[in-house]
C-alpha cells in the first residue's frame, strides 16, 4: 500500500511539473514512472529535465539493435518486479541505442554519430555514437549509473540476472 502511494505521489508530482511555455521551452509532462509493471524508459534529455526538478541518479541502459544479451536483459531482467521497483525508486531509467544516428545533449555538450550509415540493416553493426564513447562503454549491454551532478558513478557491463543486477545497484 505504501509503495503504491509513493508511486502515485511521485507520479502526480512529476506529471504536474511543466516547463515555462512563456519562454519558448517545451513543456515537460512526464508521468514517471507511468507503470509499476514495466520499466519506464526515458530519453537522456527527459531524464535530465526530471533531474533538474527532482535530483536523482540515472541508470542508462546502453544497448544495440543486434545485441542478443541486450534483448535477454529486456526480457528477463528488466521485467522482474523487484528490478522494476528498485529502478523506479532510485533512478531515472534511460534507454540509449549506442549506434543511433541522432544528436543528443548531455549537460552542456552535444553528441552525435557522424559516421552512422543509415543504409546498414538494424541487425548489423554500425558506427558507435559519441555519447557511448563518452560513457566509456566497453561492451553491450552496459548499464551506466550517473549521479545527479551528471558525473559517471559506475558501469555494469554484460548480461545480469535480476538478483545479480540488484546486488550491483
């Protein structure tokens, strides 16, 4: 009961937060977490906006489209109720494709993937994004914990069972 009230309170608080539309910034209406049945994944930009309003660590799941262990983490680990609860309680959860083509902003720096080849099939390797290099990703999947000051706290490399991940977090 307390857990549900906590999630309801946090969700209502975050949902009610919005950017200043007078200044031209886009509104932020993110109900985080939107569900207690699955991990609510954010973009890195969304997590940073939420972090400004309510500081909290981020956990960045760095994956690729072709990575089998990444898909196993989604299916087996990130569907575990204890993992979901831990992630939503202690972190803003970010999903980041390490070979994505788009530009992102982290802190005051912009990151891109200038060598991305859009003609390559999604299930084949592509150029790594500059942000994955910044995170010092050594393998996939990687979970990177970032503190509220946007400093990398630690990396967890490789597939983890729910109990293994919970012990690391």
